[in-house]
């Protein structure tokens, strides 16, 4: 039974992931592991170490669900394609953003990461929505887009909750507590520096929401076009253009 399950998962993996993609996954995993070990040995910046560990765990959750949970549980039916989007987002947020201190060197990186990250989460949300459906080929584009948007928006809000917990209970600074806002930030949001943590959280939510909406629109258009092409291909009265 175990051997049959592993073979089935391997075939599914090979159908959904190229060897180039898998090599990039392994590189991302290795760099994340290296960053965690280096931070743990150095013993500095426990806030960064916590985020690295959290995102590193998230990078393995979907394959773990596929291998351990019964197939009747929808988490075990989420395709390996969704893992690609999770790895990209986790790596960009923790290794590039936190470990390499890009948030410090490029203040606007956080704003754009929330926006584009939410678009990426919409694409991952598509895979979750399709896994929930027992007839994914019949799911209306607007329904799929709405479900994907909902997951992306929820993830954006959940991340801000995680930052609150990290700062409140683990002495973190993810919400910019005690930090001085950059000139780039103050030029666009003139305010008392003491209000920086509030504005940091709100601009994250606003940019994440905008990304979720944009991603939902992209998915709706993409799925609508895909369904239209499929219907043309299945219609014997229509001769497709060559």
C-alpha cells in the first residue's frame, strides 16, 4: 500500500513539476536551511530566525499533506504546482527579505512584495479551489477567481496577525516597532514617526488587498479564455484557426 501510494505520488509529481523547477526548489530549500543554521549558530536576531523557520516549514507542508493525509481530505489533493508558488513567496519574504536584509536596504521592497505576493497567492489559491471541487473542469471562472481571491486575501490578513503575535509574544519588530521610517516612506506617507507601525501594517494590508484583486481579475480572464478555447475545440461545427 505504501509503495503504491509513493509510486502514484511520484507520477503525479513528474506530471506537474519539471526537473528544472525541482532543482530550483532544492536550491531554495538548501539556502533556507543554510540561513537557519547560520542564524542559530550566531545566536543573533531571533526575530529573523523565527520567520526563517516558519517559512521553511511552510515550504514542506503541501508535499507532506500529499504523502500523509487520506485522499478524501482536500489538502491531500492540492497539486504540486501550488508548492511552486508557496516556495517562491516564502523564499522572497524570508531569505531575500529578512536574511539578506533587503527590507532595510530597499524600503519599498515590503510594499511590492505584499502586492505581488498576493497575486502569487491567488495562483496558489486556484489549486486549493480546484482541489476542493469534485468536478474542477465544471467550475465557473468567476467562482474559481472568487475562491482564489478569498484565499489570497485571507493569507494577507493572516500574515499581519502572525506579525502581531511575533512582536507581542516573541519581542519581534516585524511591524516596525521602534524603527525609524525611511525617507522613501515619509515622502509618500507624511506622518509622525511614532505612527510608523500602524502605517506599516495598513500599507501592507492595502497593497496585499490590491494584489489579491488584481490576481482575481487575472485568474478570471485566464480561466474564461481557457474555457472558451476548450469549447471551441470540442465543437465539431467550429474549425479552429491554424
